[in-house]
C-alpha cells in the first residue's frame, strides 16, 4: 500500500515538473521563431527542471525494486 502511494506521488511530481519544463521550452521555441535567442534564464530553467524531472522519473522506476 505504501509502495503504491509513494509511486503515485513521485510519478505525479515527475509529470508536473516535466510539464513546467515543456512550458518553458515552448516559450523559448516561439521566441526563437521570431528571431530572439533564448535567454540564459530560460536555458537554466530548462536544465534544472529537466534534470529534476529526470531524477523523479528514475526514482519512480526504482521504487518497485526498493520495496
């Protein structure tokens, strides 16, 4: 029971973080089509959120083997 609840929470967190990453990426792509270079802040956000989402997804994959 604890395993399922923990897995659901981690998976939802990963989906939320990946959604936030996608939002920043879409904004950067729209700006680049208008001729603007993505800002350093956008690049940092993409790297941080993408890394956090990847780590959460890997944790979600490892939870069944831990329990």
